[in-house]
C-alpha cells in the first residue's frame, strides 16, 4: 500500500423487516476532541455515528435502540463506560 491508496471498509447495511439500515455506532466519551473526531472517522467509512458526552446522555437518547456498536470511555465521571456496557 502506498500513500495514494485509500483504506476503505465496506458500507455496513443490515436488512430486517425488508428495510435496509446503516450500522449505528455510538461514541460515548467526556473528551470533546474524541467526540468530534471519532464520529467523523467512522462516517468516512460509511457508518452512522453519534457522539455523547456521558453515559447518561446516551441512555436518554432516542437512538439507543438503533445502536449496534458502542465505543466507550471506561473512566468517565458519573456512570463509567464499564458500567454502561453492563
């Protein structure tokens, strides 16, 4: 691979009930720079990504039922990422 090659992942689409759905990734981190950069990176690979500043914010969101993958900060104030994944 040289510097002009681009690493790409296949667009992740799941079909259920006859409807196609993009894979939804939730990034839960109290670090603003992570919340700004990681969803952009994931979206560049064709994934749907949403960022949350706390576990509580994620749990209160409307997209919790659509989320198929979590990227968690394990040492956040309040509810930690470890507690959220349980």
